[in-house]
């Protein structure tokens, strides 16, 4: 793909190899891996795949951009709804905010739970903001798309900085341009 020769075939072979890695070790095949593979297939079929060094007028089919938007709306809405259904504490005014618990998790996060314990109000606001952002993903289908995307990108940059989730944030950010 980087060389620019046979990019469609290269993407197809890459997606198939990437899928086989997930098939060989299913616990290692995360949701972000499936999202990235789907995005690569959309790029392959959209007309955007081609030599990057050639100056050419590229027309990307509109359906592919709309499909990526619908795809992101489904991802964010399902994430927000699953948070509310599985853990109603995301909107709670009492108890430990879920965002503090997630960002202070010793296995995947970088924040010190003892230091941040006095700042629970900040994490409560962050929990509410996370739910609001994910449930407002329908704005991706409106003229407010670019404004929503700024907050979505900031959320993923924050996740990247505060947590060790590998390529999750980078994979999701790759859909924003």
C-alpha cells in the first residue's frame, strides 16, 4: 500500500492476513481490529486506493464517506447505550465515577487512584461528557459533523494519553479525516 502499486490487491491481502491473525488467536482480535479491517475494505472499494505520489484528481465515491459516518454512529451509539445499560453509574451523582475507575485501573491506565481521589467531581463530569458525546453521535449525519468530530478526536487523544490500550485510539482517529 505504501509503495502505491496494486493498492487494492495489497489492501485485500492485508485484510485477509489481518483476519487470519485474529482467527489464530481470537482473544487478541479486539473490536478495534474489526473496525480497522472494515475501514480498509471501505477504502479499497471507494476509489481512494491508488498511488499517493501521483498528482491526480481523485473522486471518492460519496457512498463510502456516508458509510463511514453510519459506521461511526453505530459504534459510538452502541458504546454509549451499553455503558448506560450495563453500568447505570455513568450518570450517578454518588459513588465512585466509572471514568475514575477506568482511568485508574492498574492494568491499563496511567493515573494514580490515590492522588485523583479528591478530584472525583472532575471524573463525574468526564463520565457525563463521555455519555453525552457517545449518545450524540447522530450529529455525524448532520451539518454539525465537524464540530462533533473535534470533541470525538479530543476524547481519543485523551484515551491515548491516559491509558495503555495499544492502537485503539489511533485506529479510531484514523476514521476522522
